[in-house]
C-alpha cells in the first residue's frame, strides 16, 4: 500500500501489525497500518478507546508492552528500518531520533530522582554534556518548555510539581536530545483545561520552532484540529480514513469519521452528558476482518459491506477512505451539483 503523502518522508510506516497473544485468543490490535510523516509535520492519530493508538505510538519506539508483538510491517526512520534493528540500536534511536511523551507524566518520571538528575541522565545517554554543561542545558530545556525559575526547579522532585509542570518536564525530557520525531500520547488528557491549552501551545511552538515532526495521539478531535496537519483515523486497528486535517475534519467520507465528529459536536452541544454518542460497541479484534469492521454500527451499511474489508481508496488528492459506499455517494452528489 502506498500513502498519499510525501516523496521522502522522515517516518514511513508500512503494513504495521501488532498482536497481543492471550490465554484463549490472540488480540489483533494493529492491522496493517501504513502512514508517512514529513519533517516538521504533525500527524494526528485519532479513534475511540482501544483502536490501537497507543500501541502504534509505542511500536514506533520499539516499546510495545509484553506480551505484545510486532508481527508484520516496517517502520523506517530517515530511511533506516528500525523494526529490523537490534535492541542496542533501537535504544540508541530512542531519544536521539524518536521520543515519547506519555499521557500520565508520572509514568515517565522517576519519583525518587530530582528533575535535574533525570534530565542530566537523559543528556548523559545521548550527548557528551556532563557536569555544569549538563546542568546549563537542563535549565535551558526547562525554560524552553515554559517552567519559571528553571534553575531552582532542577532540585525539585516530581511530586513537588503540579500536573501541568510535570507534563512540561516530561516534554523537556523527551526533547532533550532533539529527536526528529516526537510521539505525544494523549499529552493533555490528564490536565485541566487551561493547562491543556498551554501544553498544546508548547507542542505547537516546538514543532514550528525546532522543526520536529509530531505524532499526536488523541481521542479529542478538537485537540487534533488545532494541532495536526494531517489526520489518520483508526477503527479496530485499521486505518479507515487519512488526509489533511481540514479535509478529514470538515469533509469526512468514512461514516465512522463522521460519527466521531458528530459525537464531538454533541459533547460540545446540547447533550454534554452523552459521552458515547456512537451507538454499538468497538470491534472484538479477534482476527483479520472479513467484512467492514464498522458495518454493525454503520447507518449507511449495504449488503456489499459484508463482502470483505474495504481497502483505502483515494477520494480526492491526498485524501483516502475505506468506504466505497460513501465515496460513491459523495462523488455522485458532487457530480450532480456541478
Ligand atoms: N499490554 C497489553 N496487553 C494486552 N492487551 C493490550 C495491551 N495493551 C493494549 N492492549 C489491547 O490492544 C488494543 C489497543 O489498545 P491501545 O492501548 O493501543 O488503544 P488506544 O487507542 O490507545 O486506547 P485509549 O484511547 O483507551 O488509550 C486494546 O484492545 C487493548 O486492550
Ligand atoms: Mg491509548
């Protein structure tokens, strides 16, 4: 499968498959996911809980948790296939080329080490900065992520900081070695609304200012709309739609994308109590889909939707969706209007 994006992408993911073997069955969490990411670009990975967002993010760093396994596909960073790299090389690449910001900043920070000691440790692995120079750089990083009085904060322990400050430290750790790709997994979910906006603004400044490419994992389409250049929509571990943020969020083709956008409108609108506005439940991920995985919940389903899992097809330049039924209907409507 080819992706519509760039000629020479910084990150190139092809046919990624991740499974979690269980005692009774194998869970197919990521099913043949492909996408590209260009330098300086922000890509939003969106979809409901359990659709495989974090698993993809972790797979990029070689950090799929046990008993999970990457069973197929390739992940190329700057032309190097990291899935084929030995563990020592993967460790080198983490931090230097790829780094991750986690939803819960505490999980990335060591509670018994000061912020300064942790930053010095990160710098020690990937740079030759030591002693005073490492301290200077650590303070510089804290200043960069908007932490006031950064010198003093180097002596603080994570529990002495607010949630927003901890997430900023998590981001400072992640960018300490100037990775080419930053994977941010729900970076603001644990934060309150005003702090969320500040952290998102920080991510925007970092990608604009440092030219860093960002994979932004989020279930929040508002966050994605504000930050992402392109969007990949996942359903049951499959990519169902992909395109520029504007195309996907304002002119969605796949009924699932439309439903996600609709459910957000409903959250913002008259029914703030209805958090799960898409009726039905997410697919079981028991094995390769033999029909459209969204069919049981889809308002547009036709008998043909049972005949195999639709592949992504180009609906307009740079915009692909895995729903021939809607693609045809929308093309017909556009043709009729012209
Ligand atoms: N360590 C694990 N062991 C077994 N199954 C796992 C593990 N981690 C994830 N899974 C399963 O893989 C699937 C994808 O999970 P993942 O965490 O990637 O989803 P997600 O899109 O990030 O969801 P959320 O929005 O809730 O964070 C889910 O069915 C989940 O239960
Ligand atoms: Mg997740």
